[in-house]
């Protein structure tokens, strides 16, 4: 639910929809309390009760206060009713009074007279009630172009002056909360809220150590939803997501209170059972689960059945190496699948130790590059004001001989896990350079190509050298090439990252942050990185015209980009309403199905010609001209 708060900005009044409330992006600012994300704190935590200046005080006494105390960055002014009037900025004030004649004229006058003097401009401070959340304040400051980050803002209680808050304290709180969010994102699954693979591994390790001491058992149940791909493909991703959430609810119902339910990936889950006295309990839980999953799931008036295959392995009976235990439970699960699904198998010494589906894909991918099965598609980026096409994003696809055209969502993660992303990413770069050159040779307009760079690839020491060698090989203009990196790729090993970014920048490439807003960005680093552009993630673009939280975040990102002089592009624009809102808030470029899906190179050239002639026709249309 969104509430609205009144914020007075010396006279002017603005209504703000708080950023806090609901929605996944709110995790960005929310602390974690035992696996739960906490509500944002209020401004009370930032409050510094600083003695204010009365509006009838003389200007020279204010000057004396600044000169006496170096740490005083600004002073609030209040009227006789304890209402705040303004915030006097130290730097501005001292500069104003550094001239003799201003001291003589204004020194003996009171501060109200000074404020009425038109040559004294102090800017409008931000005034907030102390019950306002820090997110709301952050949003106001971002909207105001970050200018109150330095001077701070005035805090009121029941509309009367209560104190001031320093913009840097706010930044600190937000950074800490973002770090908590980073922890949350790194340890919990965003879709279902249960622990992910990383936290599971941690708990498993701990559980096995405990079990060893107490002479108890630990069990892992590996659960895979049968034919989940079919559900997803036939009903769509949002129905698929809903099914996964239902599955988690049922897993929790079947597990005992102290057990951990975790999501490994896609439709694969684990129940970790600690402190077991009897291996027979595993069978009981597994049976209960298989039975419960046979019951239909109600979804938007439809009813569907999603059975599961379960495999289990026990510590220390099946293995004493913690890392091998998961693989054995996985193998047992695969055994259950191959024996007709919808059932449970326990790991046995003769259970086959591999999951052919996974192994095959990884093997295939290894050969895909040599066999020339990878192909780049191109999605245009549109200038929202002129409708021209300044660039395209290159998106890789895999033309698999049996599976058809495979989207990157299905193989990038495997490529990253196996390290294959490095050669794959190198192929993408070479292919993008080659295509750029070919388009130039064919006389196409100069286009910018954006290429996605995976974290692993970017963190290779030799990455800048590789780029340099390819520039020489293909002879393309690096100014036309933009490398897209994600926030998470940039926010690790910051010193090394900064060094690599500088090297790449020196070669002449442009740099963009992809999916901006979904990861963890330290504002202070963002300022230091030689970045050219932010890409607003599509999750904020979706339904932006009727989702205030998305709108305020997109607005904050645009303001942030403006204050750091960065370009901006919005991803995933699907309809004219989304486009309109984004263009209205100052977003200059957009990309999305509204304009075009990612297209094969030849299709893109045709699309570009059609798009151009459409625009030309519209401009040259005499009736259109008359109407104007
Ligand atoms: P991304 O870089 O954020 O790319 C944008 C994704 O959004 C693309 O999905 C694109 O097809 C999709 N998209 C564009 N417009 C719309 C729209 O209006 N609505 C919706 N619903 N989706 C839209 P795609 O091609 O499946 O790529 C997914 C992700 O895979 C990319 O996300 C990127 O992270 C990764 N990827 C793609 N190509 C490469 C590559 O060459 N190297 C690396 N490392 N990653 C890649
Ligand atoms: Mg991208
Ligand atoms: Mg993106």
C-alpha cells in the first residue's frame, strides 16, 4: 500500500510516494533480521539536535558561530513558532561575508533581512518529518540532483524544528542497508525467499560437523519438479513462477520445523534434515512429499499437477565428504526420474553417478563454438526523441542441431559454471567486431554495438589485452563499441576493477552498467568508475505507468545518471505507455519489443531500412505538414 507524505521545501509542498512498501526492488534498502528483510528505519536515526538560529539574530553572530566551529557545515534558521525557515550553508555564508562591504552592510542586520536580499542565494533545503523513512529522504535527495548530500536537511517533529541530518550519514545508512541486501541476494532465492545454494552449502557443512559430534545423521533430499519445462513453456513464465512458489510451500509443509528448504536452481530444490536419529525419517518425509505433490495446484482458475522426483543421501552413511553428498542425492534423484518419475529413490552404492541431461548440454556447448553453432542477434536501441537508431545490443543465441534456437538464459549459467563463458564471450566479441566491420563495408550508417561481458570474462587479467588485440585484428572504431557489465561484476575486487576499467577506457571503448538497479552499487564507487551509461533494468520498466514504485526508482536512476553525467537507456519497453513515461522523465534511449525483438543480422538491416522509410514518409507527408 502506498501512503503519501507531505514534504515542505521552504514554502513549496511536494507529495511523495514512499519508496518503502512493497516490491522486489525495496530489498535494496532493507536490513535483514534472521532471514527476514526489515522495514526501513525512520529519519530519527539520522537526527542531530543542532541549536538553530532565530530569524531575528544578527548576521555577525552567525558568522562567529561558523568561525568558532570548523565542523559546522550548515545552520538551520527558525522563526518564533519554532518552524524551520531555511538552512544556511557554511561555505556560501562565509564566502558572502568575506567581502568587507557585505560585512558592513549586513553584519548588523538580522538573518531575515539577509535572506530577503536577492544577491544572497542559499538554495532551498529539504525539510522532512522525523517519521519519514530514510528511503523517502534518499529519493527526495536524488530527485533534487543530490545537492543536499553535502549540506544536509532539516528534520521536523510535529512540523516544528527538531534538528538537522547530514547527507553523508544518510549515504552511510543506505550503503549499509544495500550491503545487507547484497547478503540477502547472495544467500536467498529472490523468487521464493528460501535459502539458495550458497546458504545451503553453509548450513550443510555446519550440520555435518554437529552430527559428527553428536553421533547423529544428516539427510539431503534432492527434489526436481517433473516436466517443469512443459509447464513453463505452455503456461508462461509467470505461471511457472507461481508453480515454483507453490512447490516451496508444500516442501515447507512436509519438512520438519528445523529443516532447511533451499532452492538450487530452476526447478531443483533441497530439503536438509539435521539432527536425525533414524534414517527411516527420510523415507517418511519423502513419501509425504511425493504424495502431497500429486494433489492438483490451483492457478488462475486452472488446476494442474506438478509431481516431483526425489533422491536422498545420508551423512555419514553414503559419504563423509560434504561436497559429494549433494552429488549423490542428485544421482539418486536422477535414478527416480529414470524409473518413471513421481517417486523417491535413496542413494545406493550402485546408483549411477551422473545426470546425463546436464552433462550433455555442457559437452555440446564445448563444441558449439568450433562447430559454428553460435549466432548473434541484434536488438535496436532507439532515440526516444528523434526515433533514430544510434545502436544495437548484440545478444547471443545457440543454434543447437537438435534443440533449435536456444536462448542465452538456458546456457549462459552453465557456461559460467564451467568456465566456458570465457571462450564463448571471446567469440561474441570477435563476431560483434566482424559484424560492425561488415555493416560499415556495406555502407550502413555508423552504429554503436553493445556487447554483454560476463563477470568471469571481465575479471580475467588478460581481458584488456585481448580487447586490444582484437581491435588491431578487425580495425574497428572502439568508440562504436560499448561493453555492458553488471553491477555485481563491478562491485568485487574494487581496486582491480577500477584498474581494468581504466585500461579498457584508454583503449577507447564505452562502458555501460547493465540491469542497473537490481544489484549492489556503492554510490561513491559509481562516481569513481569511468562509466558512460546506465541501463535501467526491465523490471522497473514493466507497467511503469501504473506502478509508482517502479516509476520512482526509474526517476531516481535518471536523476543519478544526470548528476554523474551518464547516458541512460531503458530496457524492455513493451508498449507506448511505458515509452511515454520514460521519455517524460528524461530517459533518452529505449530498447524493447515495442520497437523490435532481437533480430538476425540480415533481418536487422531490413528492419532498419523499413524503420527509416517509415520515419521519412511521416516527415515528408504533405498532409502531416499541413496539420503542423
Ligand atoms: P540483458 O543483457 O539484460 O538483455 C536483455 C534481454 O531482454 C534480452 O534477452 C532481450 O531479448 C530481452 N528483451 C529485450 N526487450 C524486451 C522486451 O521488451 N520484453 C521482454 N520481456 N524482454 C526483452 P535474451 O536475449 O534472452 O538475453 C538474456 C540475457 O542473457 C541478457 O540479458 C544477458 O545478460 C545474457 N546474454 C545474452 N547474450 C550474451 C552474451 O553474448 N554474453 C553474455 N555474457 N551474456 C549474454
Ligand atoms: Mg545486456
Ligand atoms: Mg539488461
